[in-house]
């Protein structure tokens, strides 16, 4: 989003007023400083940074100027306030994006701006454009679930064994969804509302045999991980049976985001009640940073989905990870051999991600009698597809639906 430079009502941004602002900033006053900021290109971050700079300038004095679209300057702040603001903005943008310019040391820079061929402009960032939700539901009515959902696989791997299919997962392709929504996706509240609606639709689709076969390619043939918000979980019975029936092995694991799971006060009770319905609970979104903030080992859930990152090799992350039972961990987002090697070294045996899908396609083609007619990329894409149309071209549908040869009947 380009930064607008409108004239402020009743205060024309003339050259003389800009020059006056810079001359005032040059006053040799001890204990004052300027702050130079590179706000980046994200509109949300720009508006947040602008609001913080604007408040500081309004309360403490000084001017807020734009040297270039990615180079902002606030002048004449008290040094103590400028230092606090520098620390805060450093946490938002990174320390390299914020420069403290104490007076009088910063005078040469200000003189250079005053004598430049192009004077800075008074900075003004427009408020976020309101996006109307009108038409959202009509657009969703035209959306086929297969356009935004992918059939992914979680496999078990050890040093001595080939991959074994442990779970299937219906995952929302957020990039595809944002492309379909267009400008509506810019509103985070609308995007979250849309995701919630789609999660409800996909749960309903799984309850119908025809749409379930379409989405899952004839499955699911393994327990299913499905992203769901807490309000779509089956209701908890008012009273627990004194002698409940033995719980069946879960056929579906409601996959809650980490921030949603920790907000459920009775998560342990919900989990026990769901077991009677053959449901389990998994948690996604466990990142490197989250490991140090959340006691993941204490969460009463069946599975913890850990996002792969090379930063997991850091000492602090490893210390936090060792508190977790590795038998409950799924390492997701594996994009290469390094992820698998690291996971195996930590005692993790369940994996998902793009590189895992490549391994699955290679294993399938090695077994397939029709493999010579396909490329591995084609086999991989058909394995991820959630519509019969996108699986066209496969000459061994039973094997494709089975995901891996060991499941082939």
C-alpha cells in the first residue's frame, strides 16, 4: 500500500512549514533526539508504527516526516521518550529498522534534509479501508471445498522401516482461500469467519458418504486429523456415566489451534467425554517460539503438531522439547532431509509436510505397475487432491486412494 500524502485540513503542507519544522528540530537543545524508522511494506505494521509515532509527536512535541516511503522521521522528542519508543519499535520491526539520533550529533543529517532538492513531506498514513462483508456468503456458496482443501498424510518413519500411513489430514490451503476471497481476505475478522464457516461445511461433508468419498478419494482409510474450532466439537454430556462403555479408538481428531486449546478451561474433561464418541484432540501451531511460552507437555491432548524449523536445534528449544513425550509429537512442515534427520535424532517418528508427500509419491510409484505413464509431481498432486477431477490421469485409482502400498487392498 503506497502512503498517501494529503494536505492536512486547515494546515497546508507548504515548503515553508516543512522548512520551519526542520529548523525547529535543529535547535541545539540537550536532552532531545530524533528517531528514524523503516516501517516496512505491510499496511498493518505501517498503521501501527504511524499511530505510535503520531502519539509521541502529539504529546511530546516534534514533527512526523516522510523522507521516502520506507524512511520516516520523528523530530524533537525528549531523549528518554525517544529511547523508550526505539525499544518498543525494535520489538515490532527489528532493531535494525529503528535508529536513535540524539542532538546535537544528528544535526548534520537534519541540515542535509533541509538543503535537499526534495524536502521531506509531512507523513500521513490513511486508515484501513473498511471492507464490506456483503457478497461474502454468495462467494462462499460458489466455492467448492476441493478448491481450498488438500488431502495430506502423516506417516510413521523409523531408521529401519519404510513410511507407514498413520493419519490423514484435511488441511485448509490458506493461500488458495485468500486468492478466492480477493480483497475480502485483507480483513482478518472476515478471514477467520470464513475459515470457521468452511470448517463447519467440511465437517458436514464428511458426514455424507458421497462428498466424503469425493474429498478423501474413497477414504479416510486412517484416522483423520481435521482442523476445527472449539465450538464445533461435540457437546459435552451434562453428567458422566458412572460405568461408561470402553472408548473406541478415535477415528477423528479435532485439531485445535494452540491459542484456542489453551483458552478451554475444561480441556481435560472435554477430551475424556470426546473419547466416548471416538474423537480425540490434537493441537497445531506449536512453533519454536511457543515452546518457550507454553507448557506443552501439560496440555491434556492426544497429539502435539510441532512446526519444523531449523531453529529447533537451538539449545533453549531442545530443552523445552525434552519435557514433551516424543511419542505424542508430529513433526509437520518437513521440507527436506534435515527435518527428518533431526526428528529421528530426537526420537520423533511421525512426520508430515511437503517433503513427506514427495516420499509418499515415490513409494507409491515404486509399487505401481502404471508408474511409467506418470511423473512423480503428477502422482503427488493427485494424492493431495480432494476432487475426482483433480485425480484424473491416474491409472491405478485403488493404489492412489490407499495413499501407500501397504494400505492397498
